[in-house]
C-alpha cells in the first residue's frame, strides 16, 4: 500500500507542477504531434505544446499496450 500511495502522490505532484507551468505561460493554445513511432506493444509520441504566450515545449509521451488498451507510461 505504501508504494501505491507514493505513486499517487508523485502523479499528483507532477500534474500540479504542469498545471502551474501552463498557467504561468498563459494557458495551453494547442498540442501537436511532431513524430510518432508505434510498434506492436509500445509507442513513442513526440508532442509540441504551444502556450498562449507564444512559448513552446516539446516532450515525449511513452505508451504501452496491455490487454489491447494503450496506457501512458510515467517515467
């Protein structure tokens, strides 16, 4: 149970940090896919987040397929 609480707390922290950053940047204007690599059981998606203050940020989103569903991996 301790590990599950740690993961939940970490997710909450990351979401709060990203929400605060988006607010500082004036909000999110758009999210665009720059590149994607999809395999049978995994995928890597490079996204570009466009903020309302005209700053941009690229990041990778990793996914894994489990029981025929795509899940976002937290790294």
